[in-house]
């Protein structure tokens, strides 16, 4: 397996730091093929004009964010637009002090496409759309780019796209701003283009300011930001994209809201989004929300504390030991011993290529390492890929920097032992031991 050093460096540094790298994921993807296939089925459905809504639940470090990033990279390659955001105390789905709007701003700020995967793709999308309409009209009409008859034909094509949005909630103003952006584009009016982008990003604080600068008497607010996501999805499809995927991580931050009424308002927003997707009220859009099992299933504070959601999402009577990956909630199971072994094999290979040394970790060393990790107290329920990856990269770093140290000696030494003090699980509060180097 050959891997560019830039990607290898990003992978090792990100994984050692406990975060998900934005690039190079196929080199380390292990054991989630069934979950990925289930989510990619949703993607195909979205491209055909449908909508989807999924929850992904798993313990901290179990691979939720990794799975999100894998899907993100795949759908961008399939001509999707992706928007993503992590919830926080300042970013919620609904709030009284702009927290819902803050989430919308983060989503639009992170709008990504295949050609601009790092985010900030809104202006590129709009310019590409106008350019493609112009090119299409040029090819059909046979006119030259400087022919004055071209502009009315292009505007007619633009109008056909925006007219289709008028029947949606807030569609008239959304369409009006698209037209305003097109005219500013044709005239080279960068100032007006910037103002329209500012409005689309939800950055106008008052209607008065929007009225003065753009002539529209409406702004995006905490209450209606979700309607604009649906408008964007409809527009993006007409602009030549396959659809839009909305990725929202750290659902646990809603679970942590101390005020019960505020939590319920946030769960009500989730219910609205879920119903729209399941009942066919939304098109060309998909939602994936990630959280821990506790933030989903806690009957007092979790998503299931909202009865309308619990009755829709709770497992049925027949699931038991079998995974139902067609249900709205995908529950990530721990990676198996064999899958973990494949993962550390990949990491050893990438590490050796990054630092230009011959492979010094044997198959037996890797098997011994995994056996030790899986022999932890409570490993059957608490071990996660994040912990195993971090431990193994630390082993690789030590033996690389200390050539006289053998992996077998390191694993068998007193330096690789159970921690004297048990660790509290972030998920359940139970005690379990961990290894330290």
C-alpha cells in the first residue's frame, strides 16, 4: 500500500490526537462496510429526489465521526453538496439567543463540494451555476459571449430555476436574492454579490438592515433556518448537483441542556426534520445526526424523553442480537478482534512509510498488542478504536525512536501495564482499567 507522505502525516497526527482526519480515510477504513452500504443506499435515494434521516449512535471514540467523514468524502465525489456542524452550548437546533441560527451559519460556512472540500463553497456554487447556464444557452442559441441578445436568454433560464422555488416557504425572497446575485454577477458588482452572500449565510441581524442594503424585508432567524436548508437543497438540485447532505455531530450537547423546556424545543425541531424526510415533504436532502447511546436513549433527558421521537425511533421487539441497518437509528457495534488487527496492520504500514524505515513490527507483535488491549477489564463493552489507535501509534513512535527496543519487550515490560487507578467511563460512569505506557 503506497501512500503520499502528506496524507500519511495527516493520518498519523490526527489519529494520535484522537481526531478524524479530513483526508486519507480509505487507507484506514476497517469494519464498517455494512453501515456504509446502508448510508450509501440513502444517498442514492436522495439523488433520485427523495429524503433521508438517520441517527448514528456509539460510545465516545467508537467511530461515529469517522463514519461521518467517510460518507462526506464519498458523497462529494458523487456530486453532492455537504454541510456539516458540531453542536455546542452556542450551537443548537433551537434557541432563544440565536443558537439555532448559529448552527445554520456553521452549516453554510462549511458548505463543501468536490472541488472545494474544505468548506466555504457557497460563492463558488452560485458562480458555477450562472456559468453553466450561460454555457448551456450559448450552445443552444449559437450566439457569441459578447452578443447583447445572450443576456435576456440567460436571464430567462435563470428565471425558470428560481420560479420553481417560489411555491416553497420563503421561496419568493430566496428566488429574488438569487436573481439579484445573477445580475450583480453579470454587471461585475462585487459589493452586491457580497451582500447577497452575507444574507444567505444568515449574517444580517435585522430586517431593517437587509431592507436598506438588498431591498428584502426578511432575514433568516432561529425559527425558520431549517426552511432555508430545504430551499438550498431544491436550488442545488436545479443547479446541477445531486443533492445536499446535512451532517450534525455532538448531539450530546442537546442532552446536556439543563432546562427541560429548551431541550424539548430542540427535540421538537428534530421531529419536524424527521417527519419532513420520512413523509416526503423534503426533497434532495439527507440528514445524519450523531450522538452517544445515552443522549439518545435516556428516558429523562435524551431524545427518547420526547415521546413522539421515542415511539418512532425505539427498537422493535424482534431486533435483539441482529442489527437492523434499515432503521432510522444505526447503532455502532465495537470492532471485532480481527478488524482491530487489520487496523493496526494498516497503521504500522503507514507509520513505516511516513518515517522511511523498514517494517519492524511483526504480525505476532500486532496480535500480542491486540490480545493485551482486549484483555482489559471491561474491554468487551468499553474498548473503542480511538483508544487502540492512540496506544498503538504510541508504541510505534517509541520503537521507531528507540531502535534497540523491541515491540515484544515493550509489551511485556512493566511499562505497559494496567493503570493503578481505574478510569470512569464517560458513557456510563462505570469503572474499568486501561493500559499506560
